[in-house]
C-alpha cells in the first residue's frame, strides 16, 4: 500500500518461533505499524524520514506539500497522526492511499482507470474553522493499527508450503496473506450507501455524499471472511468458495468462515433460496452463488469435522439444494433464468457453468448425506446427478474443440463452465478432462487465460478454478504455468517489482492438491501433482491432526516421498510413476500397484523401492 501524504509499511523482524518457513509469511509480527521508508516528497517538507523511526520525530509540512510513505506491501488498519504543532487554527491535513506506485497521488485515492477516484480524507489539525493552505504543520508520529484478521495470531500459521521455486513459494504465502487481509471485524463491513442498500430502519446515519463507509455490521461474531479488504467488505459466496480451502491449509481460521456462512443461512428464504451476497447488499437472485454457499457448508465440515454444526444446518442445506434442483427440467439439466453471477455477460438456458457447479454440489451432498445417514436424500441426489452428467455431455459437449458450449443456443466455450466441468468431474473420463485442460491452455494470451463469457476479460477469480482444473486433470505443469503467466498480468497492471501479493483471487486457489476430509472416518487421497517442481514440502493441521507430505525428485521421476496423516484415518495413495512399497513407521509394508495403494491407516509412511 502506498500512503500519499502517508503510506505505511511494517518492517518484519526475524522469525522467533518454530513455524516452518515462517520467513515467507507476510503478516506483521506486531499490530502497531510504522512506515519503514519514504517513497517521495512534494513541496516543502523537512525531516520526512523521522516518522519512519519507532521513536517518532518531527516532520514539518510548509504550505501545500505532501509525503508518500511506503509500506512495501498491502496492509489494513487505522491510521493515527500525532500532531506536534500547527501555525493556524484552520490548518487541514489530508490523507490518500494507493496500492500501486503507478497511481500515487496527493489529490485522490486509488487513482486507477476502472475504480475511479476517492477524495482525500481531511482532518482539521488546527481545530479551527476555515480553509488554510499556507499553514505550517509538524507531525510527531505516524502509525497504523493493523486490524485485519482480528482474532488471529497473525504469524501462527497452521499450514506451510515450500518448494525449489521461490516464485511459487511467494505466491503461496501471498494467497494466505490475501485471505488474512480480507478477514475483518464484522462491525466494519461496507455500508453501501451508494447502492441504497441501507434502509431507514438501520441504525446508521451517514452523509449521502460519502459512499464508502465501513461501519455496517455484516455478520455475528468477532471476525469474518469477506470478498476483499477494501471497498467490497462483504460476504460473497463465490469468493468464499475459492478462499475457504486456502484458509484451511494456511491460517486454519475456520471461525471466520463459519460466521460468514451463518450470515448467508440467516438470509435464506422460505423456498430455500440463499442470497447472492451477504447482509448489506441489494437483494438479487444468483443460481451459481446460491450453490457456492452450499459448497462453503460442505468444505467447512470437511475441514472442521463439526457434525453438530452440519446437523444444525442440514435442513437448510437440503432446502437450498431442493431450490437448485427445482430448475432441472425434463432434459436432466437445470434451466437457468437468473442472470447474477461473477460479472459474466450472460447466463441462461442449460448453462454449463451452473450445471457443472450443481453437479459438484450434488456429489458433495451425497457425501454429507452419508455422514448423517440420510438415505432418502442420498438416493434422490445420486439419481439426479447421474442424469445431469449424461445430459450435459450429450447436449453441451463439443468434441471438435475439446470444450463444452455455454448452452445449446451458442457456439461460445466459456472458461468458467469448462473449468468447473473438470473440477466437478462432469467429464466422463480422464482423457476428456485432459482434453478440456489442453484446450483451455491453448487459448492463453500474453497475460493469462481468457474468459470469453465476459468479453475480453482475464479473470483472476475464474482462473483460480481453471488452475484447480489443470491439477485435477493431472496437468500440474499447466497449473504452474498459469500461475506464472498471470503474475505477468499483475506486474503489468500494478508494477509489482517488490511486492507480489496484491489482492488476487487466483492466488487463493493455489495449494498442494493434498485433499483430506477431516471427519470421523477420514478418507485421504494423496497425489503427486508437483509438475516441474523437484522439491515440495507441505502440510496443514485440522481438528483430527496433522497432514504433511514431502517429495524429492531425482531427475528421473520419483525420488523420495513421505507423508503423515492423523491417527484413526484411512486413505488412498496415488503417485504416477511410483514403484515399490509404502512402509509405515511401525514397519507395515503395502506394495504399490500401478502407483496406487488403498486402505492405508493414518500414520507416518515412506516410499521404498523393493
């Protein structure tokens, strides 16, 4: 973040704990931040650098002048200025902010082409009336109270990742930090005055000319996850759908996920429909975002194992799924009539994105029904899912392109629907999933993957799902290439020569594809999806225990591989090209067949050649 007139950045000290790879964590050690450097000075200012010292100093502004202080990274918090003196009772000091050095301005905040300008925040430091531009003002100190992730021990990550590619390492931790920045005190949600979303019944009084107030309570509790740290401080189910897994394997802050999900269930209508966005946003119907809320509930259970929470919301979950299934017509596909989505330009008829996500939810729902022994729902959902998969491939698959059509009335092949077709296992074979993955990659441009459903857009949000799709199609090299390619887009837009952790949703999607289900009978599938990486060390913790994996390549394929899973779990191991046996710490040996082994009990295992 750049703070024109003021931009602040914490200087991180050396790691003091035993958290693996803590040196990559971007979150500050202290919530009391001071700016480490001065980016630029305009006009007449003396001793500007004195405010970069923890003891403070005396920076003096003469007349129309400004200083830009540099954080070196995005931060979130409350700015405090300690004014030493002012030569006029009518003196004012203004504050502006910018996320990129390209858009620093002492006239406005966020001077980007798409977001427009926000006026400076003006403070009467002389405590008198009037407007004086010739005053002299001295500041003693400049600080920021870091307010993001309010309930977290900011650097006590429960998950970690490390590889032989420094860029990929930084991207992983950038994604984790992005989620921390987007986790807020729910009392500081977006008031959305400019949309008219705040009614006269709400206990909030704001000047209608000021549109970006962050003082509206959007969920219960003391912390919640939102779409973003800046303007869009609301609960959006689509963004949660891609953020939740990353939160689970990095900070482990499932409490903030739960408060966000509960705020959506509170708004559920009697017919089962869930909201497009959380409290504070205008009422709107979105078929896909409704489904994303159901995905969030499933993911929360998978990572928390909280069956009481799932049971308490099970009737709401089932009503929500029934609302979605009510759009399925005689073809076996859902006929979509709502238009609200992620800013794609159209959604209608038997839309592939919506149907792929519905199929994904139906698979999740069957797992949850099994956990709760709801046999009636299980049978119905299984039958609905089977028909949907057959119909989607019969009516929407375009074999000539290796991609799915958006619907039956267009020749357009969307990014979102095809990415979700892989993620949801809507494809009928591994070969078909690979075909979709390859076709998506063939369309990449200079700065990333196109989303033709939204015109000439390159969408980090949808690219996150494509990223997952390449992994699931066993094309890890394509996933890694997409991450590296999209970073070029960020650099071009935001000149990220020293900071690669801007608020980008795609970063949230990156994690080791080590999928665990932390429930009573744990099922774990381990797959080598490291692509061109020759060394990977990753792990995370759940209520059931720790998961970790360590891989070393030997230049010819699999070199060394070891993993740890919690006790009282069972799992499947899949490692293409692996030969030999898995040997447990207790001496149990399980021979691999075509790189696979099943029925593995939780514990510490290593790959051994026979």
